[in-house]
């Protein structure tokens, strides 16, 4: 079995519900699919998407993808990512991306696919 290819992303995550209890910490995010003896991480990429205004889905970039996936793996209910200089909250329970400044929300989804078989499994829609 080959060792999984890891994509590392340094990110800051905010913890707590109000500003008085907010703490920020850094962690390294690694996005790989779970492996068994017959699969390779390259065959099972995990990709997170956000829904555009026209209804189509766009993938997050590698750093954002790794940050979101690591938060999911860590059992977090939400995480924060930066997009074009703005901070967004990713709600992993509601499967939404929210801009806290404007309170706008977008749907998100997670896709795990096997490149070799073309089989895909999606979460959130």
C-alpha cells in the first residue's frame, strides 16, 4: 500500500460562540480519503464545493479544501476560511458557507470519488 499524499495547510480556527470566549489556534490540515488495503489517496480525492448564484457547483481551492476537511475529520461543527480577503464560516452541520459581515449563505457539499471507477459519493446538496 502506498503512503497517502498529504496536502498541508496552515490555518487559523476560531473556537467559541461569543467574542469574549473566542480563541484562535493554528493547526495543519491534511486532506486525504480514508484508505484500506486496496485503495490509494490519489484514487479517492475529497473535494468540497460551494454553490454559485447560477446553481452550479465550484470547488474550493486546495488550502480551503484541506481546512474544511480537517475540521470535519476533527469532529468540528464549523471552521473558518479566507476567500478573496474575506472571512467565511463553514457550517459542517447545516452544510453552509456564511459571510458573517453580510450574513449571506451558500450551500456546500463534499464529494469523495474513485477516479478509477467513476463512482462518486456526495454529502450535502
